[in-house]
């Protein structure tokens, strides 16, 4: 049986209800892989995906256990809480007997450990990417700056889907003229800037995927900076002063003019 477009859409939108029925348990291995690998699934948590995979495998254990590792490749275990993993995943007999599955469990535990230590060099792959039904939900993030009462400590974001600004967690310290970058669509980094104190060289991180996001210290830059450019390439953060940007721009223009002449 092949999933038609309409039934596939229904599965995506009603996954929590569908997985309780016999129709779900009768899906082929190809249909199962296609279903759980989709970003379009609407589920309250990734735990539900994990539980449904185990239930589907146990329905016909002898023939289905051979593809367990293929299914677990698409279960986003790193997005599940460490407590749930230790309580319900680590000791699952099906995973214990699957070496590749154990690698995914270790990956999830390591991801949770690195995230708890606020390290920004955590590994990123499909299993660490939140599902995004309906496509990527983009917002505009505004951090710090200067207002009527001086240097600001506020964080706000604008959600175009509702045409409204929303308040966010306050920064650790007020900041003006800092740089802002977003890594992997869910981790914001604020660098440098100034307030009543000397220019910062510190970094502050905000995990936007957290249930209770708040700013926390991250790695310091090598030097103190203000009024500079920040860019992210392949999840690496690059910082360039505006003077350096101007010099690079002038160099490019000069080279182009020489080529034209």
C-alpha cells in the first residue's frame, strides 16, 4: 500500500491519534521511514515518535527488528530530555541489541551534555534539528541597543505570522553596538558591545529551542569589540570590524576596476 497525498497529509497532521490505530501498525517499512523522517509531523514531543517506532517494531518483531537502525536514524533523540532518555531509552532491550542504535543513544546523551554546558560547537545533523511543520518559522530578533532610559537590557522578537513584537528574556548586562548571530536556526549569540563599563569581549548565548530560554555566558572573543560585523558560515561564527569590511570592499572595487581597464 502506498500513502496517497491526502492520507499522508492526514498522518502528518494527526500523528498522535493515527499511531494508536491498526492502520499505523500495518505500514510497510518504506512507508514508516518516509513518515518519521518528515519535518511536517505535528507531534507534542519527539518522545511520541520514539514510542511509536518501538510499538511498530514489536508488532512483527522477527521481520521488523532488522530495520530498527534505519528508523532510529530519523528519531530525533537529541531533542528528547536527558531524564526521559535515561529512564525510557537507555534500557530499551531492542536498542541494547542494536549497535547502531546505541550510537544514536550516546549521541543524544552527548548532545544534552554539551547543550547543558552552553557550548556552541555542538554537533548538528538531522537528528538535532527540530521538526518544523509548514516550513521554517522565521522571526526577527532585536537585542540591546539604546532607548529613552539609556542602554537597554531587553530582548524582543518580531513574528511576521502574527504581525507582532514579543518580549524575550532580559540580557545579562545592558549592551550597545554588539554583534548578533544565529547558529543552526535555534541558538543566538550576542558578542561584544559596550555599556557603562569598557567595551566587551564576552559572548552571551540564548538557546531558542529551550522551553525557558535565557541568556547565559559563552566563549569570550579574543579581543574587545564594538560596531563590527558578524556572519555565520557552516555553523562557524566570523567577526570582522567595519574598518576591515570597508578595506575589503575597496580592494574588491579596485580589482574590478583594473579588470575593466
